[in-house]
C-alpha cells in the first residue's frame, strides 16, 4: 500500500511540474488548501478510450495533462512487472466505464487487500488498479489498454518498487519456492 501511495504522489508531483512548464498554472496539491484551485477551463486535458483485448471491457477518461505531456509510471515491483503495468492516474470522476464494464471485471487482491487489480475475465487483459483507499481516489490505468497511442512516444518514470516493498506472501499453497513436489 505504501508503494502505491508513494507512486501516486510522485506521479502527481511530476504532472504538476509538467503543467507548470506549460502556459497553465501549476495544479495545486489536494492537501494544500492555501492554494487556489484551477478551473476546468484552465486545465489542459486529453480524452482517451481504452479497454481489454477482446472488447468485453471498455472505458473512457480525461487526463490532465494530456498523455503526450504526462509522465507514465513504470514500476518494477512484482505485481506491476507481472501485470505489465505502465500506469497513469486519472481521478475517479474523470473515468467512465461503458456497458457496466467495471462490474464485469474480475478482481485480484493481495497483501493488504486495499486495492483491486481489475482484469478482463474473458481475455485476461490487466486493466487497472482501483486506488479506492487512497485520497484523492484514482485509478491506476495501464497505458497498455489505451486505444490508439504509441507507447514508444510516452515519457516514463521508473520506480524501484522491488527494493521499496518486501515481497508479497506466497498464497499459492505450493511448497519449496513455488514448485510443486513431484
């Protein structure tokens, strides 16, 4: 849980810095009530569609700043590596799930069980992390699920999650380092 909160805070910091380098004013921290908040007209947004490989799960979202200015998080922790996550963090209110897609998703939880890792039950595509227990509430959407983007043209920040968080407990029920006895 600590790693995701750290990654989310880092992503917010990087994206505020990117916004500050544009003509827009910096986006205020949600914890700093002394700053004035930006109006929707002042923020620059990109609008995107995404979904799983088979089309069973679909969604759309707004992102500020737009993806071409956004810093995508590339974490090397065990769950991010195995799920293939390259994460972007739109707020809950900026994500629209189509045709009850969120309810259609299968859910994987581990360790503290405070985050849902959503994936398609038909094709298995990893969609996102539901960061419902963090403020502000956000989704960690896998950039790999966003339609019509070139992943090679995005900016990335590598996060060393493997050395910041201990390994998750083995829940497989298998003995001897994950190998079944013969």
